[in-house]
């Protein structure tokens, strides 16, 4: 008997982007373990006839949902909805998103914050909650002692850099170095040239390295080795990089913004991400308090294991797929 086919749709520039994005790979593997033949599409014209359509992002769900409807097959949509940005979208785009919401056999929110809000705003849609998860056997604490550097890993291009408070973080670096001259920082990820200029202007470049985009293996090594992980923010629909750091046992400095509190619980030090002074003070405080760092490391790792291991996401996907296919 031939395998059932699932068309996995995520709007991306390249197929390689799917392969290098952990949360896509997790769901693809979960679908394969359920016995599906997975066919990946990143453009509408790459979609195929399938028994199930599994879609990431509501903003790009209209085409696969319409194809699923035409073929009489179910569609599942998941991702971050970005509730705070939704009212500012054009009317036509909101109409397409609401159409997709209503046609989906299941809409999976990755944050409880959005799940609770969207159930009220769109009560006729079929909602469920399944958070972003990580492979805690791969993202685990290292065996060696942590080294004397703080790090952040983020997309530091304009827009995202502002949301991630990267300019404020750069301004905090010389403030922290004034108190701890030996401190060093690694800011990994694609970065806008204007931020490198800012680093030179405020003197942060004397204490910080900007290695650019790093491999998955190097990312894990940084999270296992850093003394403090920095992710101040203005808003997060979830906070996946924070969860990855917690799973590796890195003490985290972040902000109580968006869905971050539901991710970190007691496993992070909170600051106002718009204040370089607060960011610097938190870095210095943790740097000098090994007991606090150990407590955050343990709390973060335990929370990742208990609530966000990828085995949970697999079970959630299985439940949603079985429900959707049952409606077929």
C-alpha cells in the first residue's frame, strides 16, 4: 500500500533554508515518523496533490489551504501569528489570513500568549497549542567549564536588530567592561554595517567579536561555553534562541516581553531591554555571582527538559494529524 503524502509548505527563498531551520526539520521528521512521504514546497507552484497539507505561517497559507480545499483534503497551519502586528496589515491580507484560519482543520499556536488571545479574537477557528521545542539531547550543557565571555546569537539586521535591542546591547558593552575589564563578548549572526559602526563609535569593538553567521555546531559550542547569554528584547512571539540557550545551561539575561516569561519561568534574569545601563548592570551582577549563574543554569535546563523537549512537539503533531485526517 503506497504511503500517504503530506505537502509541507513554508515560504522561503531556498530549500536549504528549510534544512537549516530546526523547527521545520522537527515537524518534517515528526510527519515522517507518522508514516508520511513528505514533499516540501517553498513556492505555490511547487505544491503537489497530497493527502494532507502542513503549512508554516498564516501569512502564506492561502494557496496551500485553497488547494487542500479543492482536493477535499485537510490542512494544518502553525507558527507565530504576530498578534501585535496583525491590526496594521492591509485589509486584503487580513482577509486572506482569516480565510486560511477558517479553512484549516487545525491552527497550532507556538505560544500560550497568542493561543489565549486568538481563541477570543477568532472563536470559529480550530485552535490548539504546541510550543516550539528543542532536541535537549543535542542542545545540552557542555562538559568543560564555561569561559569568560558573554554572547548573543541573532539576526542583527535592521528591524530585527531594533526588536532584539542590539543597539542597546552594543552600548552596554563598554559600560560592563568598565566594571570588568577582562570581559569579552561574541555577537554572532548576520549584522548590519550600521551596528558595526556603532560598536566602533562607542568603543564596544575593543571588547566584542562579530563572527557573522555561524554553523549549528558552532552555535551549540557558544551556548555551552558562554558565561552569560544575552537576549534583551522589545517583543518575542516565543523566544526560541532563549530556549536553546536554556537547554544548553547558559545563564540568560532577557526581558519580560511578549511570550518570553512563559518560556523562561524562573530561569532568566530580566532587564529593560531598552536600557543599556540595566543590561550592563545585569551582566556585571551575574558575572560576579557564580551561585546565581549556577541557579539560572540549572533552572533553565530543567525547564527545557520538562516543558520543551522535542518529544512533546512530536506527540502534539501526531494528535493534530490524526484529528485532521479523521475529519477527511
